[in-house]
């Protein structure tokens, strides 16, 4: 009747495009949050390992010191929580001085 008022229905693809773009943007933000969380978890685990290693080193040092540095423990492995194994040992000085060395290391996954 009034051809100038007739609406052309070619906007069906725009809605699909908007929905897809919204979904892609949400997925990008989710991936960013997940990546940041994983980085923080890995950093926290690294700090836990460093603190555990340091405390084990101090423990074997004072244990050896309490026994008069006579029965030094051989390098041994112990497993703490999380499945990490720590290598630790106290070594006497090579030059005959009184500077003993306590070393602890851990494996990484």
C-alpha cells in the first residue's frame, strides 16, 4: 500500500554477529583471568619450595651442630607434601677450616 514505509528485513545476520562477538570477548577475558591465576599459582609454589628448602637447610645444619659435627648426615632425600623430593646434606670443609656447608635442593615438575 505504502511502499516507502515497507521495512526490509535484512538485519537477521547482525544479531548473530553481535552474539558471536560478545561470546568471543567473554572468552578472551576468561582466558586472561585463567592465565593470571595459573601464573600466581606457579609463583606461589615456587615460594613454598624456596621456604621449605631454606627451613630444611637450617634444620639439618642445627641437627648436625647439636651433635658436635661428628655424625654428619649423608645426602638424603625426603618427600614433603605435594610430592616434592628434597636433597639435603651437610659437607665438611675441604681446607680444614670450620666452615661447614649445608645444602638443600628440590626437584621441579
